C-alpha cells in the first residue's frame, strides 16, 4: 500500500493579539523591496483591522468582496493586475478574512507562478509549479480554509477546488480576537461548515486514526460552542477557531461527503454561499447522517437560526441537470460517503429528489 504524503502548514502562530506580530513574521520574507499583497475581506474597509496591517514601501491592500463565492475569472484578473502594476512577482500574498479571502489568496499565489488560467487547475494535483509565499489569517472560524490543501473556485464549467500540495499556506496567524463582531448567522453557518466537515469525515470510508483524532476533537469543540453554551464569549471564540483548525486537518487526511458535493451544485447554479449551502443540504440528509442531522437540528433550534427553504422550487430541468452534473464530478466525496459502488446508490434521480426538497 502506498500512503499519501500530504503537506501541512509550515508555521502557525496562535493567540489573542497575535495579529500584531504580522510585521515581524513577514520581515524575513521580503525580497529586494518587492511588495506584499494583502487580500482583505472588504468588511474591513476603514476598520481597525485594516489600519493595523503593516504596510511598507509598495505593499498593497486589495479589498475582496465576499458577496460571491470565489471565481476563476477573478483570480486571473487579480493575477494580471498585480503583474501589470508591479512588473515583478511580489514577496507574497496574505489573505485576511473568511474562506473567500483566504481562497483568493491561495489561488492568486498559485497563479502568479503557474501559466494559463485558474480554471486549468481545478482538480487534483494539476499544478506545475509551487505557489508564491502565502499567509492565511482567518477572521471567522469554521471553513478550515486556513489549513486546507484546497482553494475552492467556481469556474466556467464547474465548481471544483485547486487541490494540490502547493495550495496550503506557508504561514497561518490564528488570532481569535479577529472574529469579534461576526454576525450571528454567519457565525452559525460557518461554524456548521466545520461541524459538517467532522460528521462527514468521521463517518466516511476514508477515515483513519490520524483524521479521526483531529475530527473527534473538532466535534467536541463544536458541540461545546453550539450545544452547551448560551453566549458567544472569548472562550467560545478560542474554541471555535481551534475547532476549525482541527476540522480542516481531519478532512485534509480523509475527505468530506454528500453535503459538500450537493452544496457545490447549489453554489454553482444559485450562487449560494458555502456555509449556508452546507446547512441547506445537510438539513435534508438524515438518511445518510442520522445522528449528525439530529444534532444539527438541535443546534439550529437552540440558536434560533432560519435555514433557507424553497431555493429549488422554481428551477428548470436544465438547472437541476447542471447542479447534478457539478455534484457528480466530486468523485472522492461520493466514494468517501458511500463507497466504491456509490453510483448504484446515488443516482441522478435521487440527487434530483434531494435538490427538490431544498
């Protein structure tokens, strides 16, 4: 048997206030005065967070909108704009924000050192060259993007990540203080992304002791935050940030499952954000994850969250087909959830029926 030799984030700093060490962390990586490019969620325009970013020389902040899921066309545009403005490769790319900002940072760092379009690399292990030095700084907890070997992108024909050993960040800064003020719905949906990661990993065919260890700890932390607490205090911020890290590690060494596969279809056709999309799908998957869905519904009730309904009630046959086509491209996810014979279990008709319930 040949075991996969997966990469991990090379360096990580954790602690409340650790964001203030960013200048010190970046200093040794500055190359001949070449700038750092900071890709920052635009919620931080004119904020204290933006003012604390350590800018030097030609360093540049690009504010990223998280209203849409990351798209390959925008990755290519950002890459081209950076090359045109500086006429040289920057020292590195720093992503500050939620999963969208971090995925853009990963993807742009990759595309600054690889030819063609980001769409050319949607899939597994397709990159020719390493990414530029890149740093991830999450400001909301749950996506696992800070530790994942994937940057999830919507391309011209599919929604599929750039899954590569070159994708993970070289450095991550985990500062729970940065998650202060996250709106309740976003806090819940993103946290549930982490919870669903764990359920899919821990019940999947790809499970191993390495991923199980991380997944079980993440699940424990999610339960503590979403089932056993009534307030979002500093301890909850700390715990959810660690849950996100551990959940991301769990799926890095195993895989996600049905909720993520179907959520990709929703996102591609309807533009549904990843976290809420996972919640919409998972709410309908009691047949496949009975214990997880039951617990999820308790969390929804406890925090008085409205899971959107009726998204697919007016879709055309063509839209249903496109969503199904996108979901079916994610073969490792289906194999993890249902085994090698998954196509006999999850037919196109079954997928259509599930989408119709959403």
